[in-house]
C-alpha cells in the first residue's frame, strides 16, 4: 500500500472532457453532440461500464480501487469530432468540471482525460484553458496528470500547468490503457514526492498524419520508449497534432519528462524532435484518387480489398455523408461491394418506415454541404434494420443509433443516424452484411479501422476526395497558425 503524505487512503479526482475539433467542419459541436456520446456527472465508469471500461476513467478506477484509494469522478463529457464547440456549451461544461473538483475537496491528486485538440468559439486552446481553471482550484501543491490523444495541439504553457502529461504513442490508438497506467503511476509518484517532473518541449514544425503501423514510425516509437525508465527519463511523448485544427498550437510537438532536470528534458526533447524531423521525407501519408484505388483493386483477384475514405472520416470532423466514392462505384458498375457508415438520419427514418424487403427510390447522402458531394437518388432494397446498432472499438460499445442495411446496384450500404467513423467489422456484420467474400469494402475512416479490418485483408488503400479532410497538408488554408511548416516549407527549422 502506497502512502500519500503519510496516509494510506487518499482521494483521487478524475474527469473526462474531450472532443477533436476540425475548425473547417460545417458542423458545430453543441449539447446534442456531447449527449449523443454520453454526458455524465460524477459516476460515468459506474453507470456505463460498457462505455468506459476500456478508457482512462475505467482504468484509473481499477488502479485506485486495487490500492484501496477513493475515486471521485467528476464530469465525463465527450463529443464526436466536428467544428468548434459552441461558446456557452464549452463554458458551462468547463465550469461544471471545476465545480465538481471544488465539491470533491480535499483531493490528493487529479487525473484528466482531455484529448487535447478541442477548440471552442473564442478559445483556441481549450487544454490550456481547462488546466488553468483546474490549477486555480487545487493550488500549486496537488499533482495533476493528463492523458491526451496523440492528435492533440499542445503548448509549453499547458504542459507547465500539469505535472504529468502523456499522449498515446500508437496510431491507430491501441495503447490508451497502457498510457493511462503510466499517467496514474507517474502522477502518484509525483504526489508522493518520489518524483519531481520537469518537461522540455520541441516544436517539430511539421503537419501531417503518421500511422505507426509502418516504417519508419514503428522504429521511432521504439526509439522513444527506449529512453523511458532510464537515467531519470519518466516519459517521452510525440504529439502528431491535428492537421485540420486551424489554431496557433497546431502541428507536431515532442516533449520529454525527466525527474528533476529541466536542461536534460529540453535537450532530449530537441534531440528526439530533430530525429523525427529528419524522417519527414520518408513519412508521407499514402493516398490516391478513387480511380487509382479502384484500378488497383480490380487488377487482382484477392478478396476483400479495402478502401479508406479518409476525406470523409467523421473521426476527423467530416460530415460522414459524402457521396464521391459511392457515385464513382455506381458509375463504374462496381458490384459485390460494401460501403459504410453513411450518416443520414432522414434516409434511416425512411427505411424504417418502409421495412425490411421494401424496394423504393431513396435520396442518400450529400446533405451537409459542398464537402459532402451531391445527394444520390438511388433505387434501394432494405435488407436489415437495427434500432440500436453499434460497433465495438477497444472493447467498448459505440452506438451508431438506428441504422439500416440497404442494397443498391450490387452495393451494400450501412446508413446510420449517428455520425461515427468505422472502427470494427461489426459496423457491417451487426446488420447482417457478410464481408469476407466481398470484392471491395469502403470504410469512412482514416486509420482506426486498421486493427480489425487488417485481419481479413492486407490490401488497404487510402483515398483522397473533395471531402472535408484535405490530405494535401501543404495547402490547408490556415489563417491562425503560422505557415512556416513542412510540407509547405521544405526545411522550416532552417527558415
């Protein structure tokens, strides 16, 4: 049993307040955005263990309980990626988090799951803003630990407000629980006086997307981990940044936490940051046009061939209803294919009204704006319906809401009320669609589908369309972040 200030039992405050803000998205983030994902006050991991068991909140409760400590949960609010959070919604939720800490006082340490890429109306850096309010409440002596998504937008000012800040190392994010344990252990060590963390941050001046399932990122993640636990190095984090967040802090940053040695933390952060920077020419995100991917798919007989509709990934704030790829599949006469998940509540309602087996004309997709493409008028047959369809990322149950399986011209479509990227195969199979013998599967996702779908196919192509997520990182129309970054500038650290 560990002791905090001589006491065996301590109070640990935990909270979740997260979303990933695409400042170019046409969809504002408001109350319904948070309530759709689950908006809880003070008991999220107990009330909804199916949602939070495989999250930092659930893991922190397990760890604290095992050590005989008391967990006091505050706000648990998360929303699917979209545009800026409405000002009144953000302020009220932030204040609710702060009030719950005040109500829980005294606490011995604070653990926060923040994602790190939230931006609200009038607030570019919500991570700094939240931590400023929390630190003002608990004072300088209480240890604060923070877990962030690696697509966070981070600043030294925000890092200085917390004692321990760690982001995921893997993309897809397969290490959330592992990082949660590190946050807990290192924040506990800080609270007990066994560690005096200092942090150094290096701005890599890069914008991009870097999956860690291929080289050279596999080796670079290993390189970061090789330093941890040696010579006082507590943690090494690489924030990839979120390219579609137009805020001053956007871009790749690397930070190092070292026990009691600020100069070494800064030096190692710069060393590793420059090593990452030196790899920039080898780490371009692979993508191609729709026709290039389709041509490649039909040049071989392997099944299934998977295409990622990266530009319409709801996990990056896209509407999830673009029709560019579907339209081209139909134009080229592609059959024996599946595509999902299309966010189209009105189409779902019509399918439920019609019932399974009904054949009729239906307008699908293309409803949010220019990045959605044109709506398609299709003759469809309803093959399956589910009032509460779901998929299961990371062992959790993520509701897709009322959903329909419709077939048109030899293509199976999953149409949902809730806007989510595809994580797992049961987004399709849960409605009855058999995938293994399909010639082609199109998923509206960038990378988080990979862990599950790669089990049935290694033939995966990433497609760029005119959707909301522009993969030409050099041409993203930033107005708030500076433009001295790679790949817009060949060597920005020398500029």
